[in-house]
C-alpha cells in the first residue's frame, strides 16, 4: 500500500459531497454535520491497526504505536466555517490518514520507529462560539476557562452546554493535556488561504510561524451637535479622528516590514444623519511574525490615536479584545519542510502565516512544530470558491509524506 495521493483527493471530494451543499462546507463544530464528518473519518480509521479515542476536550486522536513512545503528531481539523471551503483543515487530516496507511504497509510488524498520532482538533475555526483553536488551546493549557465558560452561540446555547451534548465535561477539558506528554514533533499541512504562493506561481511553501496578534477596540469620544447649525470649526467630531486612523494604519503597516493592520468595523453614536458623531468605535487587528515589530506597530497606532484625538478636540480610549504572541516554528523542522518541498517542486519558498492555526498552540506548548502550505486559487478561503489545483494537492500530499519521514528520522536523532 504505497502512498496513494489520488485516494486522498477522492476522499476529500467524498467528504465535500457528504457535508457540504451549494453554499459550501457546513461542518461547524459540535453540530450534526460535524458529527457526520467525524463518524465518516472513524470508518476510515477503523481499517487501520490504530487506537482511536476522543480526549477530554473533544479532540479525536488515532495512534499508530511505534517502537519508541516518542510521538510525531500530525494535526488538522475537520470543522469548517459556515459556507466554507472544501479543503480548509480537512486536507491535513486526510493527508495524515494516508501517511498512516503508508506507514502501516511499510513496516511489516505494523510498528514504525516512533509512534505516529493523527489528531482532529475540535473547533479550530471558532465559528459557532467565536473562540478559535478551542481544542488545541485546551490541550496546550492556554485556554482561558473563565472566558470560554461564558461563550454563547447565536441561539443562546453556551459552550459548556454544547460540549455536554457530545459527552464532554467543560470543567475537565484541560485534562486533554496528557495527550502531549510524549510529543516530540508536530506537523500540519494546510492551504495557504492567501495569495502569496499564487502570486509567485508556486505550489508549496514552508511556514516560518504564525503571526502574533493584537486586537483592540478604539473609541473616540466627541460631542453630538446639530449637523446644520454647527460650524465646521466648532465641531468635536469623533468620526473625523477615526477616519484619519483608517489611513494611518496602512502607513504603519508599511513601515513595519511584514506586518498587517486592519480596521474591521466602525460604529457611531448617535448614528443619525442630522448629528455630528459623538462616539466612534473602531476595531483594530494588527499582526506580525516578529514580536518587536508587533509591539512597534501597536505603539505607533496608540500615538497616532492620541494625535488625531487632540487635533479634533476629542478624547480616545482603548480596550484590548484579544492578544497572542508570535509563534515561530522550529528552525530545523522548517529546513526539513523546505527540503521536502524542494525535492518535489524544485523550489522552496518560506513564508509566515497570517491566519492562526492549531499549530500555534502546539508550538506554544513547547513542541517542535512546522506547517506546510499549498497554494490557494484566488488566494481565498472561508468561501465556497476556495480551491487548489489537483496537481498541487498531489504534490502537497507527496511532500508532506516526505516531511513526515524526515521528521521521524529527526526525532530518532534527538538526545533522550
């Protein structure tokens, strides 16, 4: 049973037909469709000599026991956003399944040199409760229990209640950390979700790490006044300051050499056409692979907000919404990833990941980690038009398998 890339692509299409509709993938975590995807995956795993179980956080683990308890983790996620793409997350799981098949066949005693574990992380997307990386952050010990306990979906169902429906006790989700005890390395294959590889006309890339994120709400406080009777020079217009910010963040990002900044929402009060804006709240997302670069962008943005507030005779306040530090991946595994890509495509490009992935949590837990990207057509994901050329999928599965082999040898060479 040699590696069969065509089988993996066919299974991905089978999963798309099973759990998608005309609007895209519908495998939102903890929903019936997600459970259908899990059951489908379990049927595939049942054909292999693996031990499979669900951990305390709802993550699905399938273990091929090796001669050494030191474990190579191959991690992805079966859940999707509503109306999502057919490859996001599940590409890695299905490529990992194919690697388990190849290893089972290659080692006639059924035992590779190290233990290999495939994991389907629970609720990577956070589409239902607004909390990304739930299963992996619980496993890494980084999950904020107080915050997660209060999360509700649009129907008012709490995260603990949703977990209870699938047999998971929310208060014990961090017990899943036991799964990482013998982890020696972790790999993840993912579609890029952006246009970098597309613009370079490359099939694959080695990922340097995931961006750190600073996410804040910035509120400018001015004074409501009649839009007809208030002269322009007498206004305390909160929106004027916010409008200046929308331009300045592009200049800040350009100076950062690799960072990105986004104002994603803007709300005003009183929000009527006949009044100067009294209050304007904007949300800011800043990302950078370098911690110092991220801190510099944040500092410059704070200073700019104070400057624009003073110019408009308004006041500004900040509220931190969320933060995660940059998670650079393991340099030796990045090299192995680049070598694997070079052997298959002839070119090895290295790039950061702007989106977050479960690998960020695994790396944050101190486990050597790397990701491999494959090109996204249109540079788009989280959308039914998400796609990747089948030739690129074939190359990705092949290169990822080579990376798994190289990483197994790398684990064996590490000091005990």
